[in-house]
């Protein structure tokens, strides 16, 4: 694979890269490492899988991948997970990620608590705190932490996320576009305490199954899919999902195909009666999108195909949690189907 092919592979399905020129230079190296961080708070659902699916592309481009289970961050974010629960929810997130995809090469998992409480790390956080204004930290945290009645911990959150790049010894940080202010903060402030800038790669946010105007949220059952949802629940949620004929923008069913199905399976088969054109196999997402946009593919047929693929991809996670319901019961009602 040449440099241009690697670059296009890493860039695919992203919304922004800081910066593309730096990424091109970085990809000339043989040893490159990335990390994606997730704070273990609410139930694990499909929104988390959009950046995670990029790791398939990173792996093919020769990038080593780390996943940070940011258990300390989960408490700093207005105690979305209490201090007494950060480890059990972190273990649940790790298991969900392991089971979410048929990984070609499993990423390396790191828990935030394994290095974020060490003396040197804490001293570096204090150094960042002396050069970061409250306004700058608030802007960085605004789209990630709750910020309803801002706590000091929520202002520490972006400083730690920035510093994680150095302590994980990575070249790239991967995150959703909602992380942009934190990633920009990292590029601006890490050099101030003697550390290098990293390349920041951002993926889009997936739309709520209920459509525009409704946030995909763990607290809104019909807005998301848990990776261990029952088959009938997945079918029902996708069947009732927002998917107007020919509409591409904010179409969650197409997004499931683009960000979940194609990165894993490289194709999708639409099963149809012969009088409606018969079966059709799409090997490129763009071909699927063009066909749907031209109204040559009915939403019902698309939904059935995506449901089938998602059910199959999540089968390992579903079977595991069916046998280990006690894990979900311990976590709480909102973690259960």
C-alpha cells in the first residue's frame, strides 16, 4: 500500500483531521500508534462504534491501536459514574468493545487509573492548570462534559485528555467531532510543557434513530441500539427508525450501513422479491447511497438488510450478555434491554 492509499484509508469516514499535511508526513513512518479514549458512563451503544470502526482502517494502514478506558474521566464528568463504580463499569466497556466487532487484530486496552494517578502525571496536570484559563478549559469541555452546574473536575477533564496523548506514547488521537475543542486544546497546550503536538482525527456523530431534533441518548430507548439488544428489539428499532425515501442527510439507517456494516463486512446484500428488482449486492457504500438517493431502493428493504447485518455483527455480544445477565443487573436497570 503506497502513501496515498494509506492516507485515503485513514481519512475515509472522518469529518476533520488536524492536520492532513501532518498526517501525510506521519504515514511515512513505519511505527505509528493511535489511541481512542472512552469514558465508561452509561450503557454502551452504537454511537461509540463510529470511531471504533475506524480502527479497522488504521490497522490496515499499519497503525497500532490503543483503547483508553478512561475510568477516572467517568467520575470527573459530574460523577456520571461514581468513584465506587468506575472499575466495574470500565470492565463492562472493555468487554463490550472486545465483543462489538470481529477484530482482525485486537487493540491494546489501557485503563486510565493505571497511569493517571502517578506523581509525574499529576505534576504535569498541575503545570497545565497554571497556564490554562477557566474560559479556555470551559470551552474545551463544553461539548463533552455535562457542564450543567460546572464542577472543577469538569475543567480538569480536558487537561487530562490532552496529557493522555503523551503518557500513552501515541502519534494520533481518534475521537468524535464533539471532541474537537479538547483535541485543539491538546495541540495548543502540550508544547507549552515540552510535549509534541499529535495528529487529531475526528469522526462524525451518528444521528438518533428517531431522526433530526432528537439526540441519540442512552436515556431514550428508541434513539439507540445497545450492542447486546435482543434481535427483535434491533429489528423493531430499525424498522421504526427515521429513513424517508431518497433522503440521505441525518439518515441513521444509512449511517449504520456506512459506519458499522461496511467497515466490518465490506458489503451489504439487499434481499428483494423479483418483482421489485430482485436481490442486489453492494460492495461500496457510495453505490448504496446513490441507489437510495435515486429512490431505486425502498426504505423497508434497506432497513431489513441493515437489521440483518447489525444482528449478525452483534451476535457475539448478545450471546455473552444473555449468559451473563448478572453483569447488567449489577450495573443497573438502564443497562438492561
